[in-house]
């Protein structure tokens, strides 16, 4: 797997965990986790830098271009 795919998979897992926390009545922890994801997406949108993709590209390499 490559960095971008791993990052998207990780984001889906984190959002799923956040949803499960909401369902289990741990709303504060779910909101904190979801707020963190939103903050990281905003950082990625405004400065075009995603820390998780940067780390994963160092570990696993970038996806080949199509």
C-alpha cells in the first residue's frame, strides 16, 4: 500500500471510532476525535501539507501517478 491510500484508510477508521464513541454515549471523546480530524483536514486544505501523508510517504512511499 502507498501513503495516500493508507491515510484515507486511517481517516475512515478514525471517523468510525468517533461514530462508535458517539453511539456508546462517550460523546465528549467522539467530539474531540472528530474535531481533530476536521482540524487536520483544514490544515491540509489551507497549507497543502498533511502530516500523516508526509510520515506515511517516508515509511511506505508515495502512490505511483496514473
